[in-house]
C-alpha cells in the first residue's frame, strides 16, 4: 500500500552540528540523521554510536528482580528441585536455554517445560503443572510468560510449588499470586514506585538480568554472563521489541558473539540459513534467517527440538537438528502461503462494500494456529487495518492479532476480555482463545472498537524518511556510517531516503513478485541498480523512460564477490515535486 512520506523531523538544524560531527569523527550527514532521531547532544550521540555493556542498566533497577533472585537462590541452595517454564516462541526458547545453561554452569540441575502450541496453547496450564509437581518440582520459574496466569499460579501454590514469574508482557490489573514477580513494565510493586530504564526488554532480556542478579547471590565462582549474549540477541530480535537503549546494547554485543559462532547450535543454524558459519550477520539476517527456523519448531508443534539445538554441545549433535528445523521451516512456509491466499481473499471481501470493515476478523477452522500470526502481519502490511486471524480446535477458537501504529490492540481486547478464556499481548500484537459461541460478538465488537478509535476512513501508512538524497551522494562513506547505526529494527529503523526525480532506464523481473530497475538522475550523472521486493505488479513493464521518485535504503550487494552499491525500494511516487 502506498504510504504518506513524512520527514522524521522538521526541526531546524542547529549551527553547532558541524562541530558535533567533527568531535565525534562522523560526517555531517550522519550527525543530521541522529539529530533528527532525537539525539541532541554529543553525549547522547556518543552513547548511541558506542553501545558498550558498561552502559547497561543494573538488574536491581527492574521491578521485582531483587526479590525474585532471592526467592530462587534460597530455594536452590535449600535443595529444592527446580524447573523453568518458557514460551514456545524464539524469545521463550532462548530464555529457557539461557536459564538452563547458566544454572548448570553454576552447578544446579534444571528441568524445563516448553508447552506444545497446538495441544496446550500459550502460558501455564494446570495439567502440566500437576505433572511437574508429581515429578517432584518444588521451585518454578516462568520466562516470557506467566504475568496473566493468576488461576494457574494459584493452583501451583496449592500443589506446594514456589513460583517466580519473569515476564515482559503487559500485566493485568491484578498480579499473579506468585512468591515473586519481575517485569520491567511494572510501575508499582510491593508499594514501591518504579521508572524502569529498560522497560522494553524482551523476555530473554529480563531472564538475563535475573540471572545476573542470581549470579551475585549464588555461592561459588560467578559465571561470565557475556557468553549468553548471543541467546539474548536472538530472542530480542525475534520478539520485535524496540532496538533502542538497553536492548540495543544487548543486541549489538550479542551479534558479535553470533559472528564468532562458539555455540554449536547457532553455528549450525547459520549454515542451514545459507550464511557462512563465521559471517558477521545483522538483525535483519537474524530476524529473517535464524529466528524463523527456531520458531518453526514451536509453530509446527515441538519447541523442544529448537531448545535441543541451542543446548547442543558439539556440531555432530547440532547439524542434524538444524537440518530438521530447516525442513520444518520449509513446511511452515508452504502452509503460510496457502493460508495467506485464503486470508487475503477474506480481507478483500470484508474491506469492500457492503461490509467496509476497518477491523478485519478472518477465520477458517483448518488454519494452523502456529502460522496465523505471521499471516496476520502480512494482511496488515497489505491492507493496513488491524487484523485478527482465527482457527478452531475442538470447539475452541484460537487467534492471533496484529495492529497498526494508530490502534492499541491490547487495550481494545482488554475491553472485550469477558469473551476470552485466555488472552495477552501488547500494543501491536496479541493472542487469544475463546468458545466458538463468542465468535460473532468478537467480530462485531472488534470492528466497532477500531471504528471508535480511528474513524471510518481507511488508514494509510506513514513512511518516515530521514532526508532527500541525490543518487551521487549514496556512496561507501554513507554505507560505512550506516553500519554504526546497526542493529536496525523496531525503534531503531534503518535510514530511509528519498530520491530527487529519477528516470527509469531498465527493468528486469526477479521471479514472479520482484523487480530490478536501473535508475538515473535526470542529468544522467549517476546510474544505480534498484531492487523492489513484492512490487513487480505495481512497477510494470511500461516503466522505461518514466520519471519517478523513490523512497529507499542503500545496501552493498556482494554478488560474485564484487561489492556494489544498490538501493532497496521502500515506496515510490510519480509525483515529482
């Protein structure tokens, strides 16, 4: 869908900008980009450009970490049998791997449970809590889940378990009756007010901080926690949290470990993802290469396969598991394509008269519950409308919701929480389950909630751009400085520039959906290759000689081993002003 192009900032640049750039040893263009992103002083720019671990927040600044660590350490040193309960996605699996490897390094046994997405659903469930209790578990830590499992934790208490909740999802009005709770999103806890400096941590980030605090309290020689930052980076990137501040510190340093490939499971995962084992990879390659293969295990039913990969002690063990996850991911992609076509057909019908729905609710009983969330994101990408996708299992409807920046989907669903047996999420994404009898109420209620919040007119996405840039200024200096801004992701988007008017010199299709263009400034001083993903239909074969403007991000293409600069098209317009 074409976007409204909007400058990231329209503030007047200060006269001190050249001095700032010189002091930091960067170009004025990079200083301008940083200024327009809110970094107004040398110290702020320096913190951003040099995200060292020394600048990471203290674990005790996170609400509940101190109390949670003490409860866990007291239980472990008293000899209680310990288990960690994670989520079935990448964030939960990496959190579980981190806790297990850390505690085993400190000399403590740690069992675990990762729920089967299809059979158990999200979060805690009483039948498996009972199984853990029957197996002798007395001390339970939840990671990346648990903050809304009040009834289940109450049941665990009755079984004699001591439960600690470590989570990053939005809490409900009443906290679960756990022995301790740590969550950076809490603003008050046990009568104390918090203004957490790292409120946007992923679940694995919270688990890392909790282990760091336990590392100080446990008897014996402390472990070097830097060895776990590859897991933290993988889980944080996959969970699409803001890559700003403390998340950026964790991910930037974790990506360095991913390059070293010391963890056999991640080394094998890089290879099956078509990367060199020791290649430096960015957040994009983690998000689109490594993470989907880890996620595929949980989405297709068995997250323990992914956990076994992350815990593998040698390449002989890791390679076959990585290949299995790669095959699962291919199976997932084929199923995703089938579901997407069906979902787009429903979305098209609901978007047109007489329905004109601004909040889409799409349903098929046979859609795979582990895939509908991915497809919901694709539907939002195409129609830019908040979307819920639903499937059915034995009379229970399960769903995944994705939203646009204008609509807080968790708040909207909270107003309808009486319809759900289980739900949770945040501003842009949520999940839920409910009886089939409530389907029509959800469908009508959701559309009304979106209508009340954003109005009847179809929303149009806004593309924030950093600056207009002539093609001749897209050079290796710019690309090198953009590397300093990595990792890119939510909260730290890749710079997007707009061209001055350019002429289309050549057009070649790449597969069915993609297209490669050769564009040139109107004075023909500079020609460049431009690649447009999923835009072949809109950028048709009649383009040659057309004059257009593009929104783009520059990249270095290393095909055939020869680095060349190209631009990746984000959007386009035929308006030249």
